[in-house]
């Protein structure tokens, strides 16, 4: 399955300016927040988590929350996404690929899941 999402960088930036760290805590873990150096990155992570939830067909909500999805970076700085164990098992996810880009005020993410 494939999921895609687009997020406004200004929307994420304004959320952070208004609520500070609490804005990021809504959709990121402490480890993920440590990776955020710019609003573009935060918007990309938002889009990535939305795209991941769409790739399993649920969207963010009761079935899949932002915190069921974890983003890390590999040694080259490329983003890696991991579903919670429960979601991987339920949706038979074997491998996940993530691509994030940003330009001209938006961040876009695409997630592709290989299933068993």
C-alpha cells in the first residue's frame, strides 16, 4: 500500500510559535523532537505520519495515532519510519519505505509498505 500527504510548513511553524514544545509533543516522541532543527523537518514528519496512516487505510485516529508511528534517521540522514508492533502485525507490514521533501512552503511525504 502507498500513502501520500502534504503539510503546510507555515501551519506547523505557527503551531510551534503558539504552543511551543507541546505542539510537537502532539505528534512526535521526545526522540523525534530532538531531530527537529527547522519547521520544514517538523512539517515533513507530520506529512510522513499522515501518509503512513493512509498507507494502511485508516488515517490518523482511533486505529492509528501519531504515536503509533516512529521516525528516525539513518547514518546518512535519510528518514526511516516504523509502525508500532501491533500495527505491523495487524496489517502484515514487512517493510516500509519513506520519502520526504519540502519546497515553497509545503512538505510532502510518500510511504510505501510491503506486506507479507
